[in-house]
């Protein structure tokens, strides 16, 4: 089996979907699939983001189908919520729809682009991939994708687990917390700064923040400037995957705060690192829960959980909340075997 993957955007961006794609490539190769990848050259990093996205759309629609034919791939995978219409029409292309977040935003050229792709999918009843059973149910409920089968092509963590194993073991002090957040609206940064962080810092915890690395991010923490100056609050900056793995290892507790997510990658990464995870009580995080994941509904509940785990030496169990290896093998069997999962059939996640 030979799969061509359109990771053009991954030549410029790092985390988010590009990280999903990089991990998926490693997983497919580990399962014996031949993979070819197309990415934007590094020079595109210097382009204005709007211009780059315009080029990415043109490349996806015009160049990728040709590359797929020339390379004689059995299938072209489009993992960025959109796909070449010609490949959808011929059945050579397979799209990964991560979530419906882009459609909840104000009307824009990108939203119109996604809608155009989804209308073609619905008209042709094409099979699609998504990343979790929870998202699969939401896509079915939306009615946007017709009667084609929807299968789970999971986030994989083959390479990330190797990075965790290679990380130098560092004793994680009980009062060191790694906060995984971001600056988008769903991350609820305003509440973190005004409500959560002041209470956490007042308890004497040292907090490192992963996910705030834009030049516009630091000013949003102006109310906490004293803690930044003292070092009790720290911004990790933009990190490589290797450095991200090391940060998980350096902290006793991982705090993941969000109002909604497409998946919940930080929860899985932190648990694979053997850390306890405290996260907001949302469906995306609850679906990844195991004995080392604890949910909270407000800042008081978060503080209660932190108090509970101060000086707690009890190790966490091996993570079993997202068996991605079994899920990937199931997806390969279903997608490229004799049968396809119909929309109302359950996914066997192993």
C-alpha cells in the first residue's frame, strides 16, 4: 500500500494538525505502509500567512492530484480538513476532518473553502476519516457529510513515545506545574489570567506555560508581571517536539485548560509521560480519561485537586485511555480491507 500525504502546510506550521500528520506518518510506516509526503519549502515561512494559505489551496487543488498520479499512489490523504475536489470526485482522495470548529467562526474565505469540500463529500457520499469516536459522532449528527462511511484515523504517538524514552530523567518537584494552553478563544486565557493563575500562584506553585509563544501573548499576562519577574511563572516559548517531551518530564502535574477541543493531544502526551493530568471537564478530555486524569469545573475544584496531590508519591498507572496503535490498525484494516464501516456501526478501538 502506497499513500501520498498532502502535508504542504506542515512545511510552515509545527504543532496542531502538522504534528498530527508527522505522528501519523511515523505510525503508518511502523505498520508497513509506504508513505510519500509533499511539504512546502522552508522559504514559505517568510511569506505573509494569508498569502501562504492561498498558495496552499492552489497547490492542493492543482498540484497534489497530479503528484498522486505520477507517483502512482494507491490513495492520497488530505489531513487538513479540505481536499482536492478532483480527487474526491475520482475516489482517489481521502480527507481527514478533525472537527467542526472552522465552521463555527465568522464567514471567511477559508470557511467557504471547507464548505465547498464538504458539499462535494455529501453529494458523492464519500468515505472520510476523523480522529476520534467522539468527533465521529459529532460529524454524523451534523449531517454535513452524506451517507458515506466515517472512520477513525487516530492521533498517533509513536515518535513522541520515543522522545519520552530518550528524555533525561528529571525528578519532578511536587510544586512544579506545566500549564498547557494557548491564545485562541477556546483556551479561555482571560479566565486563566484573572481567576485560575492568581489562586494557583498564591498557593506557592511554580507554573510553566506551554503554548504561548506569539509576540502578542506576553502582554496578555501583564497582570501577573510580578510572578513572571520572580520566575514563579514562566513561558516556555516555542519548543521542538523533543523539548516538549522534556517539559512533561520536568513537571509533577500537567494542567490542561480549555473550553472545547478538536481532540485533546496534551492530555494523551502528559499521560504517556507518566504524569497526572488536571483538566477542564469537557467531553473531549473526558473521552481520554483514565485513572491518572482528573476533571475540574472551576478554579476552586482545581485548587482542591492540587492540594490533594501535594507530596503524593504514588505512581500513576500506565496510560490506557487512548489505545492509538490498535485504533490505527483497525483503521487500516477497515479502510483498505474488504469492508468499510458504515455510519452507524461502532468503531472497535481495541
